[in-house]
C-alpha cells in the first residue's frame, strides 16, 4: 500500500514539475493584468487580418513636437527659377527664439564653407588657392562682390538648403537654425566691409573708394 502511494505521489510530482502550462491560472484582478485601454505601441497587425483598416503612423504632413518647420518653398525643377526668385522675400523666423551665436556660426562656416569660399570669405579657399588648387573655377566671393553683398538672406538660405550651380545642398549637414546662423555670420562680415568692390558679371574689377 505504501509502495503504491509513493508511486502515485512520484507520478504527480513529475507531472507538477512539467514546464508546460496546460491550463491558465486564475487572475485575481484581470483588468490590471490585461489592459482594456488602447495601447499605442502594441502590435495591432491582427486588426488588418480582421478587415479593419488601421494605421498608427503620423498624419501625412504633420510636424512632431520640437521638430523644425520645413522650408515652405520646394526646389525648382531644372530650368525653372520660380522658387529661387520667390525666396528673396523669405525672412528668418525662429519661433523658438534661439539665439544666433556668431561665434558658433563662424565655427560652422569654417567647417562647412571655408574650404571653398575661404576663411576670409574671399572665394579663395583651399580647393581653389588662387587657381592652383584642385578646383578650377573660383568659388563665390561672399565679401567684396556686389552680387552676393546684395543677395537677400532668403535667397542665400535657398542656395544652402538645395544647392546652387556647382554648390551642393547642406541641408543634411546643417540644421535650419545652423544654416541661418551661417548666413547671419556672412551678412555680418559683409556689413563690416562696406561697399562691394567687385562686379560679378564683369571680367574686370571695379575699384571704389
């Protein structure tokens, strides 16, 4: 009798040690274990299988909190300059009121722009070096050239954002605020120099006193 009892006890103990749960346990407070509320990050793929049209992606065109607003002018198609011309009236308007530190702007200019336009903004960067560098065409003279001295900030921003002529876009390297900071730095240097001394569309330099 004792032997049979021990055998049965051993059998039940072995079954009880099995890691396969054949029946769900009882939950004291199921509403706390299983949320009845909508869970944003839960897997809702089963809804599509049920024929329910569900999409948890952001609404097209919406802007995430703290994300910079996009440039409202798109890049012109080849041969068109409509938006490039329209960008002349575009002004810097940062709702976050971030200060444009000119020292930081100068650092960004030296890293991203000086290799072509020169540390002195004279178009004589390392890639040109007075015609001895690897770049055959002289980059734009940002200080001292009437074309760029008179260019509106918005048009400069368009050029930096989308690229212009042989200059590529810097939208991936510089944020919107950083691009404006660099442009403010350039404009501050242009104001300090004063009257432009070079006419871009002429092959000759016109000296002014």
